[in-house]
C-alpha cells in the first residue's frame, strides 16, 4: 500500500499543500480540527477561512504580491482559482467574498479523489511524511512540541482583525464612493470623511480607549504591516493621516476637496452588503470600539456585525530550524508551510503551502526537491526564510527587497515591471528544466525603458 502524505491544517497553506500534492500524485490525508474545535479567531466550519481581511492585496503584476500571484497561477494554485472565481470589486487589489471563497476551496478539496479528510486535533509530531500547516494559531500542545523539537523557544507576535459593518446602516449623507485619484462617486471604496475637529475627537478617544489586556506571559510583538490602529495612533497625531486615514486623492464630491481625514470601507462580500474598515485592525475592547468608531460620522448609527479582535501568531525561527525546502532540520520528513514557517499574509502562506505540497510528494517518490529561482517572488520568500544574517527573525510579506538587484539600470518607476519580466522569464525556464508544465501563460507586463547615464535608483 502506497504511503500517504499527512497535511495538518485546513487553512490556505494546508489546502494549497494538499491540492498540490494530490495533483502531483500523492495520496493525501488532510487533518483539520474544525468543526469539532475552533481557535479564538476562527468562526467558520469551512476550510480555507479568511480571518483578518478579505483582501489578497494588489492584483498588479508589477507589485511584489501581484507577481507572486502570477507565479502561483502559472503553477496551478488552488487559492488563485478560488480568488478569481469569488472576487469582489476592490480597485487595483484582489479581494474576495469570504464565504464563497471558502466554499470554493472546500469544493476543490472534495472533488479531489486523492484527498481524504479527518477531523481531529494533532498535538504530536507525525513520524511519517507530513506538512505542518497549522497556521499562526497553532495549538499550545503542538507549539510546545515544536519548541522542544527545534531546541529553541517558538516566537510569536500579534495580529489584529478589522471590524465589519452593514452597508445599509452607513449614513450615506456622510460618505461617498471613490477610489484614490478616481472619479468621485465611482469606485470600489466607500469613503467616510472627517473634518479636522471630528478627527481630533476621534483621535483623542482612540488613544485613550480601553484595550484587551495581554496575559502575563504574553509579550506583544506586532507585525509592522498589520499594526493595530491604536498602536499606529500612539506614534503621533498625524501618523494615521499618512496611513489608513490618508485623504490624498479622495475628492469629496460635496466640497470638491480632500477631507482632513478619511476612513475607507471595502466590500466584504460579493453583494457588497457588508464592508470592512480598511486598516482598522484593533485590540480595543468591544465597548471601546463601540464608542470610538461611532465618532466617525458615517458610522454613528452603523450596525457592526463583527468587532475587531486580537490573536497570537506563532511562527518558527526559520533560518535556524528549516532547510531551503521548508523541512525541519531535526525532522527532514516534516515540512512546515504557511505563517508557521515565518511568512506573513494570505498569498505568501498559500505559496509556501504549494511548494511544500510539491516537494513532499517528490520526497515520497524519491525525487530531487525543488527550490524556485531566487529572482522569482516564490524564491524571494525562500530567501527570507533562509536569511541567517537576521538575529531576530520576523515574518515578512513578499517584497522586491527579497529578490536580487536588477543587473540593468532601470528607472525607478519601471523597476516593478523589470522585476516581473525577469522573474517570470526565470520561472518559465525553471519549470521547463524541471519538467513541470505551466498551467497558464504569464500575464502581459509593461515595456521597460533602461536609463543610459544613471545609476540604479
């Protein structure tokens, strides 16, 4: 009887890993503790639940995360298929209807004959080939075992969840649709403006609002790319005006000018009946949120169907405990995928799950394991997880800083296009060399002009 691959965790990384492994010929058992048991942040019994936001960030291939999506699509990503099928309007970003997205991911799992499912909690390391994709809320039991297995304490930081309101309860006399620098009255974002006085009252309440206390053993280490709104506000009264409440390019059709500050709402589902507060992840108590957020004029009487909340994210010190293929050095039959491995973000987690699924199958088939070219977004994430120069390893989103510098001199505004051109060319060549078939052609990329007399900018 052929050996089965165990995938532990039914989030994005786990689902992507299971489907990739099955696609490459492995028999997979996908283990998920829901719906028998939930973490503090999870509520849906479905696989592939999106917890923090419904946005997968930029859809532009000239951005690092857009490039990563393109690479994943070429390699047959299940998450990209689900996202495209359940997308909602979000300007230049890719956002999805959460429930339909989870349904789509679950349907892909159910339709795959090589995957069987089990509902149970895992607190011990498997002795057979397996992928650990238990995510940022790995159970204490398994986290403790991992800490001992890696001869180091597991690290953690905190990630916050943004509130959601219903569209029909937003005061539209105090709000307007519009994308940044777009035509007023059109666009995917609902803008809730604040005057200078309204912003000052909001800021005072925000910075004095009661916060959920951390437990005695918890040390707050927030991810810089997903800071709670009150943590940003504590850095200075103008910080939010250059961050999530930036009014630049959002003409108010009632005045023809930019407001002093603005809160943007984005569709949470395809029908647009629910909206989330963009960048408003928070660790304020529910009572404090109720007081503070209603100081936003358009939301004074809004129905909040979900308040913001806080949860702990667990991850490994990847450069010290993982090999270049995301295997535990002490247990080379065990792969670690997703946020547990030290990447940050939905897309990045699924990307690492896909690579782990492919390589776990190759390990079982006694084939050489694969590492994508470092010039690709996928390869950049691997580089991050292997960066032994970092003494205090922290999770990271994909970014062009993880890729090698461009060899040619390129104008700054065209650097993204140049990175994408090089990455996709190298990816296609690598796939051909490894005998892997691309699942779709690369997307079109803007032409690049090269500077003649300038240094790289």
